[in-house]
C-alpha cells in the first residue's frame, strides 16, 4: 500500500501553497484531477487584496481597515478573528509570491501596484494586469517544482477513509487507466475548490464540481453556510466567462437600455464598486423590470477609458470579449449578466484549516473558515487560498510533530473495496439507461433559476423536490461505453454527478431554512436581515435522510453588526 | 452548450480521431453529424457530441476561456485551443479533430504530456535568487522591466507549439519551443540571478541548437508568444558568453 505523511488533494493556489509549506519536512504527495496549472485558480483575473498602502490614495490603509471592509462586506456573518488573521497575513503573502517570481504590475517607483476593488475603502487590490490568477498559479507551481513536490496528476479522489473521527487516507482513481488505488495518509488537506458548475450560468471552469466538499460531507464533516452563493454581476452574456471587477475598478460603467448609469439608484456613493451581491441584484432588477437588453443583459461600458488603458490594464478582458463575443471593448459596450461565481460556504474549519476529523484539513474555496460570511469581496479569495493554504500547512506540521498515528490498513482496504465495488456496479448497469447529461442540465437550470440572485419559498421548495427526484433518477444513471475504464469521461460524469446533487441539495435546503436576507442570500419573502434569529452559521451534517441542520454563533469581536450602506 | 440568440443552426460533420491502446490495434475515425448555433466553439461542440452521442470520446478541458491550456488539439490539421476556436471560423462544414502530434496517445485526443513537462523541468523554470538578498518587502521592478516580460509570461503551457514543432518529430529529446520561451522569460526578469552561464546547461544539439527556425511554433501559439525569437535571442546570448569566457572577459560573478 502507498502511504504518505501528507496528502494534499487539489493543486490550485490553496493546495500548492499547503504543499510548498510542508513538503520540505514531511513526505508529501499532491493528488489532482487535472494538471496543477489547469486548476481553476488560473482563471482569476482582477487581483489579490493586501493593505500594502503602496499607492496614492491608500497611504493610510491598514490591515484593520481591510478587516473592517471584509466584515462589512460579509454582511457581518464572517468570523472576525479569522478575518483579522487573513488581513494581517495578506501583505506577507503578496510579498512571498513576489519573491517566488510573480510578475505583479508595478508603480513607477518599482513597488507593487494596487487598484480599487468593490467594497474596499482604499485601492488595495494587487494585480498582474488582469491575469492575476494565471501569474500567481504558475508562480506557485514553479516554486513547487523547484522544491521537488511530488504530484500525482489526473488522479480523481473518490472517497476519504475516515473512521472514529480520524483520517486514514483516500481512495482515488487514475484517469489514464481507470485503476482504483488506496493511499494511506496521516493527514489529508482538501483544497478542491468550488462547486460553480452545479449552476447553469457560472463563471467557473467546467471542472468545478465541488467534489471535495462532497467527500468531506460524506465522511461526516459539517458543511457550513452553503446557501451563500456569490453571483458575479458581470459575466459575459452567452458563455458567462468572467468580466473582472477590475474592469469597473479601472472605471468601467454599467449602463441600462436607457443609457443610464443605474447604480446611482442602488449605491449612490460606491456606484459600480459596491459589493458584488448589491451590484448583481441591481443588474438583475434592471433586467427584470425591462431596462435590460433583450431581457437578458446590461452593458459594461469601457469605451471612455480609452484604448491605452484598456490594452495595458485589461488585455485579458479585451481578448475574451473579442474571442468569445466578437466585441471590441474599445469600440463597443460588453453585454453582461449575473452568473454564479464563488462558493462562500464549504467544509467547516477552524482558523488553521482543521476540521472535526483528526488529521483532516481543508483550505481555499472548498473550505469555510469563515472569512467571507454572506458575501465575499473581490480580491479576497486569492488571498484566502494562499493564507489558509499556508496556515493549513503549518497546522499539518504541528499535528505531525506531535506524533500522529499511522493509518490503519484494514480501514483503508475496506474503503478501497467499497469504491471498487461501486464502480463495478456502475459498469454493470444497463448501458441504455439514462445518462448523466439530462440530470445535469435539469439540476443546473433548477438551481440557477430557483435558487439564484432572488429567492422565495415556493420556488425554493420546487427546486428541492426536483433535486430529490434527480437523486432518485441518479441511482440508475448509466454510461454508454462500458468497454473500457481507460480515460472514460462517461464514468467521470457519473461519479461527479453524485456529489453535485448533494451540493445542490445543501444549497437549496439551507436557503429554504434561512428566512432572512443577508449578503448574497436574498429572500424576497423575508426582505430584511434578521440578526436576532439569523446571525448564525448554518452547519449541515449528512444523514440517511439527507442533511440535518444545526446553527452556531458567529464570532463577533471587533465590529458590531450595522446596516450596510455603500 | 450556451445558447446564442437570433440564429439558425448550421450542420457540421465531425470526423474524430479514436484510439484506445487497450482495445484498438490502430487508430480510426468516427463521424458525427450535428447542427450547432452560431457562436459555438469546437470545445462546446465536442462536449455536446460527448454528452449526446458517445460518452467515451476523450479530450481534456477545464477553463473554457483560453487560460488553462488543457484543450490543445488539431482542428482541421492546425494546433489550436478547442475552446477558443469558433466553428464558424473554420472553412467549410467538415471538422477534423485529432490529437496534438509528437506525444504518445493515452486515449483519443488525450496525449501523454510527460516529455513536454520533462523539458519544462530541464530549464529550471523558477526564479533564481540569492536567498540572502531577499528584501523584506518586494524586489523593486519598474513597469518597463515588467513590460519586457509581458509577451512571455502569457504562456499557458498548452503544448500547441510542442505539437507543431517539426524538429520534435525526429529529435524527441529536444527541449521544444515552450521550455525555451520559459527560460527566456526568467532570464529576462530583472530579479533573476542565474546569468548567462546557465545557458551552458542547454548548450547541446537537443537544447538551443536543435531549432531549424521553421517558425511553426509562432503560428501555433494561441497567446502570440514568439518562441523562435526567444531561441535566437538565447543563442546570441550564449555565443557572447562563450566569446567573453574564451577571452577571459567575464567578471568573477559571471563565470
Ligand atoms: C473567472 C474567475 C475569476 C476570479 N478572479 C478572482 C480575483 O481576481 N481575485 C480573487 O481573489 N478571486 C478570484 N476568483 C476566485 C478564485 O480564483 C478562486 O476562489 C480560487 O482560485 C480557488 O482556488 P483553490 O485553490 O481553492 O481551488 P482551485 O484552483 O479550483 O483548485 C482545485 C483543485 O482541486 C482539484 N480537485 C478537485 N476535486 C478533486 C478530486 N475529487 N480529486 C482530485 N483533485 C481534485 C483540481 O484538480 C484542482 O487542482 C475568481 C474566480 C473565477 C471563477
């Protein structure tokens, strides 16, 4: 049996940063379903927040102010001690990436440049043109290969071996051969990213299925605040590829079909740079009330920025608009609409990434610390991935330093047998049965349209029964081609769909239960924030009959909840 | 697949390369006919075919927005990113889909990229610094110094250049265009301390000297990187270095 001290699952920014931290001291392997540089982190555009106070206009920025903006942005649902840690670590991590080689955009004097971002009181978003994720991910991967980190690429983790609240390892499948293998481990770090692709309109990579959250859920870890789903206000109409907030940070306007900068009505002082939940609702309201274009989108207008600024600061946005919509933003406005973008909720962890299972940690978008609460600020996620990737790595070292037990071969073997059996069972199904495609499409449309920007009891309940129906149909879902296990996408689709349906169920059930408006969770039938009853985290635990919910207190240490105004 | 408005579907005939080394003696082609609306990309079309007609067709994908580098393949013979290629932009209604050349086939369009990554490692693709010089905050770097890197840092490691390189067809140990462009990116970075002597490591017939300057990589690159230019620039740098070394013109720290 293969065994390691540390197994990191996922090689986006969070996984890479965790691996870079532990690999010099403990035997570490990184399992990832795609090559590390194909991870979704590569697509991040706008930047990463840190109160460096580098630019004119941010001279008196501080980590406390960053923390306050984050807490306010979260609609007071974030745990304040965790937010404080993240904001204090931020400058160190931006500098660390710089030392590793990240080509940050610069000021004339050679220091790192910063741009304004939504919900932030100062320009504190550090960026590498509008390709920050690409630059940061390649940089961390370069550091990892320098350190000789061991990668197992195109291995898909199927389950966690957990017994008596302790991790023993994972079961995974090699895509190239379809071989199922068990890996023993004293510690496992989940860094598997978000679940965007359970929504029909999403800015996320096609591979973002949330499978790591599902792994933890199935292993008995509480899943926190799943009803909080970020809808990005500006995704490209048609493909929903992201048009970064950086476009508005650089001065872009949002305009309706009457030519009005409508944000005036909704956030008269922050305008286009209000937090995402507010801008997304404003756009959706304009569209719903007939002031959109073709009842589908509004315009993101960059023309007044001029060619030079667009080419220099937003080259990626421009390239995407040209390639995917045939629109040259220098000459024409870009059609945009809200789309799912980020998972605020996820695997419940403490500030060091530890879960309730001994030896099991989580970091990055799959985790919920919680630093984003009910609404994440742009630029805080790249930050979250690196900070909590680093801290999870440190926590793993502490845990191993104190002498962790070795994994139990018997437990691993039975975990392996369970997975092997279930794959054999899938291959034995009637190949003429329903394939995953139909279920996927119905799930995506249901979740986006009935549990989207605006929510309401009746439609949420319809969505819930739909998901239960799809779960039943899932039990018989089949692959067409049963001749081979080698790189079999049909099999992957069946395997991933199970977790996706579980995530959909958690989101919708959490949204039905929470009878208030907070951040990205907007109930038209309960149109106010209700701190008395709902200043609480949702914790969903897996049971035979679906999720069981309990609620825990939010850690409020510095900033008392107030009404949010921008 | 995303729905584009106000247009009718066009019919396309896809001829798709198939090979599963476990069961097939040799590769063959499958044909699929389907209608797609205006604005459909090759990747969207392939996903549609996979979902509705044959779920065993293997190809890689991830971001669908031309930044992750997963979906490099041959479309009508040209190495491209499937996600960025519009069906409409192809001539005619026949679409031939094949894997990138110069690598072994795992299945269908999924190739074994190990040689590509091995070459990448050979150039030590990370910033070489002296630990003791690391500043407390950032290394200072002017906007112009960053601008010099801009054309090269956009590389997404998709291997379209690697698949298009004629030299790799007969010299499988050649570094290839992407790795050399990566080396150039680091050697052009004002923070990198490796110096010209590093080029000795790639001073071989499989290194800097294998390129026949046929420029296919420049045509293939979806990010407009010009690998051949970097190969020529590094050759010149190496020649200057050797010349100085021969005539004892190098300073102590350049040796
Ligand atoms: C288009 C876009 C732009 C963005 N721009 C910004 C921005 O400007 N600033 C900002 O702060 N945030 C931004 N975000 C958010 C941010 O990019 C992500 O939240 C962040 O990159 C997530 O990183 P991660 O390491 O947690 O996960 P990911 O990068 O998603 O990596 C997940 C990893 O897990 C692996 N994996 C998943 N499941 C399995 C499994 N079952 N078995 C094995 N491996 C598995 C995958 O292979 C992958 O390597 C953006 C998001 C999007 C969608």
